[in-house]
């Protein structure tokens, strides 16, 4: 039994285990760091094979949120929660109510949002027991349209701005006209990104396990369909992973032919070693949690009822952050991932701690 | 790694792990049950050999507090906290401040008090960061004297009343005149109990690892000194354990010659099996957490500024609770420990849970 000495503990401020006998709730809230503000992070519901798996997952994700919010320049810390259970069977109203009370008991140091297995109606059920909740309101998106809590367009827009900045830094090109981009995954973020890129004149190569999405992109966006197995090694300018994580692993890192890797997927690198290898190979990597921060920026603006224009400006700032990371990476010959981590840490760690 | 499936977890509502990098605090707050009120329980500081040891300790102690407060008829639940560290080396102001903040973050569902390794000045240091704290005020004791947070006289008085009730039930004697009582341990509770028993005419046999305490009892209370190894098997009417726990184990349970076991020590039985064995042997056992509840009753009255007379009446009620337990034990042929547990559970479990 280890919490403090768990490999993923990494100085979490708090880890809360909650149990509710009546509903059968077993949940963990991990609060990694609240130096910059309350810890915002999604609640994931999953039938974990073991408690240890659940704990490792929540600790790893929670820490990631600290880094993401810090570099997104939001007054938020990092946290995450997990419910041990099968969302298709165990997600009853009394369990969601108990989770709402559990979130509330953290006194606002943790703010819950949705994640795998938890959708907006589930959040609304929790919201009857706590006000420390994100993503249950309506708001305007970056284009000023009303929508219901889906931050995908903001995430896609942030990735788009990030690709523009990366292309300018690495290829010296100010426009995307004729740029060849391979997009892996045409979910709501991937498709939205494809639309923006196409509008800017890019040539698209797409893959998805869902054939209908690929057909639609071919028809609407003049994209070229690519087999899912071929997309990573395609000879293009930009490879944009927008599906599962760990797509850049020990094997695939050697076959990437794109000049840049910049996409919306979480945890694109299997290990930090791949960040170093991409640097060696001269491939510019846009750290995933920096370029895909549009979603959390959106959530923050939505929760605070801010204007679509101020949200847009904040999302566009992702480009500036990436440029800063690229310059430091070049200067110190460190992977962009490592530079991003250090930059985030210098923001969320208290000054007196840095000095020690 | 197991929390929910830890042997001692037993349906804890919450287990909170807290870490503070600056001070090095590593602490666990266990909240077993808050059905009857906020979870009150001491904070123990100890250089645990492992995290697992710390967790097992806090879970076990926390659960015990639920049972104790429930049977003491207090509007309190059960909780406990541990700080992993050496009180003689690691107890710095910043660590106590961090612990105070950690307690505060539980939002009042946990109320901290002192326990091994944590004294009143330590609590006062925590009190600068939280109001959810017990035992930092001054009050009157059962005899109306002003004192500084030490509940020992109330604990001793409760045990005294409990012995009276037990003697009446089991031996049919209304007075303690000439009763032979063996007291193991002459700490503040043990000595105070000895004084009360002597005043009531009992004949005392005492042991303690501290020779000075024994000499004082011999001199002041006309007690007979007994070797620590002999006290358990002494031929007396009442054996009153007032020192360490697990004094009634698989071996000693066979050699007890007293007709009653009734004392202030915590966790007197090594396992529940010894409760059954005492029943078989016709020895009446006063469940420890019932008879020694004077301390927590005192803490509750002190925190709420209640009168010495109302405190005294509440402590005296321990006798009534014990009588009820003894009658049920006789009726159902269950050990007094088991009857006490079931009685406590019927109080702190919600009715709908009992029904299921």
C-alpha cells in the first residue's frame, strides 16, 4: 500500500478517497497543485481492473492538468477524479449524487468537469450537490455561436493557431496554403481542425477507424483518405495526432517523415525519450498539453461567463506560448516537452520552493 | 496498493492524504462515519515504519471513534488522523500549520484533538489555521475545578461509575466497600481511578512500570504493590487494565481470576475471540470503549462550554449503557463486546441501511 511513495504521486497536495455505502460509490479525487488556483479536472468513470490502476490513472492525469492550466495562463491548479465502476451499468442517480457531495466536501479546492464515462447530464446531476463544477452552462464559442458545453471548437482552434505558429517557426512559412497535413482521427476536434486547415488552403490526408468520417472529409474537404496504419509515416509537412495517446513510441518515432508533429491528442509521446529523439531527428514537436489547451481555456471562460472575443484572444495566445517554448528548446537543446514542463513548473511552484 | 479493500477500511466515508512540500508534512485523515455528527478524533504523530502501518493505524482508530461516540450518546461521528514523522524531531511550526490547513480543508467533517505525539500547544498551533479543533479551551472538570484540557478525571470518573454498575450487575453488590481491585497502570487516569475507588472503600492492588507511582499509591492509598507480571492473574474481584492495549490475549484470558474486567485502557482484547472466552468463563467484561468514554464526553462538553454538572450527569450515564449491554449479553448469549458493537451500529447506521 503506497500513496505518498507511489511513482505517480509526485508531490500531490491531496488525495481523497470517498466511499458511499448506500450508492456503492468508490471514488478518488487527486489534487496535484493549487498554487495558481483551484484544481480543475475531469471526472473519469471506468471499471478499473484494480484500485492501483485507478490510483495511478488519477494521479497521472491530475498532474497533467496542473501543467496544462499553468501554461494556458489560467488561474487554475491541477486535479482529476475517478469513479471505479462501469458507466454503462453502475451510473445511477444516487451514485452521481454521492459523487457531487464528495466533490463538495473538498471545499472548492477541486472543480469537477466531464471526462471519459461522464457526460454533461451526469455533471448536472452532481451539480445538485455542489457548485464546484465546470461545463454545465451554455456559452458562445470562438465563432460566437451558442452551444451546449462542447469545447471541441476551441480545442481545434487552439491547435490550428499552434500549427500556424509552428510552421512559421520551423519552416519559415507565414501561410498554410499548400501545406500538406496528415490528420489522425476525425472526431469532433479532428474534424473541426480539418475544416479550419482546409479553409486556410492546406492539403489534407486523413485516417479514422470510422469510415463515414473519412468519406465525409473526402467529400466536404477534398481530403485524401489514408489507411490508419500508414498515417504516422506519411510524407507530409505536419503530422497531427488527434486520436489516441502514445502514438509516438519507440518504433513509430523512427518512421515519422513529417517536419512537425502538432495535434490535439493527449499524451502523444509514449515516454519523454521520444521527445528527445524527435529533437535529434529535427522534427518539431508541439507539446500536446500546450497546443490542446483550448478546451480548458474554453471551460474556464464558459464558467465565468466571459465574452467570445476574450476567449478567442486567450486561445490564440497558445501560439505565443509555443513560440517561446521553441526558442528555449533551440537555445538549450532540450526537447520541447521538457522545456514546456520546466516553464510550467516555474509558474505553479512557489518562489520559495524554487529557491530551495 | 489498497484503500477501499484494506482490511481496516470497513466502509470509511473518506480517507484523505495530505502532503505539504514546504514543511514535509505527510498526513492521513480518516473519516469513518458522520451519520451522527462531525468526526471527532485525535491526531497521532508517529515515525511509522511504513505508510501501510500508518494507514492501518488511522483506519482502525477512526472506526473505533465512531463506536465510542455513538455509545456515549454524543452527536459526533468517528475519525482520526496521523502524521508520519518523529514528534521529537519533525514537529516544527510550519508542519503543524500545514496540518491545521489540512484539517481545515475537510470543511468541518473532521475535528482534530490530541493523541500520542501531539500535545495541547501543538493543537493551539494548528488552531491558527482551523476552527475544527477540540481540546484547546479551558473548562471545569466533574468536580468543578478549572483545568487545562486534561480529560483524565472525567475518564476515571466514567470508569469508576462503570465499575459500580458492573459490580452491582455481576456480584449483586451495591457498594464497593472491601471490593478487591487490581489496577494495571497508574498514569493520570489509573491514579485518579485508584483514588476514587479507595475513597469508596475498595482494597487496591497496583502495578506500574514506574516505581514512583506505585510507591505513591502504597503511601497515599494504602495500596498493595504487585509485580507487573502478576497483576493480570491476581485473585481479586475486579481487574482494571489502565495501561497498554491487548492485555487480554489468547494466553492471559485463561489465567484471569477476577470476576470482572473493567478498566480505562484502549483495545483491551487482542481479538474478539477473547470476548467470547471471557463470557464462557463467566467473567464480566466492560467493553473498553464504552467504559472509558468519559474523555470524549469531556472533550465535547468542554468544546461547547457546557456546565460541569451536565458533564457529570452525562459521564454517569456510562453506567446505564453498560447495564443495558450486560442484559442483552445475558439474553442473547453474546459477548459484551459484540453487543456493544451492534448497539453502536444501530445508532450510527442510517435506518435504510439497517433495513437492507
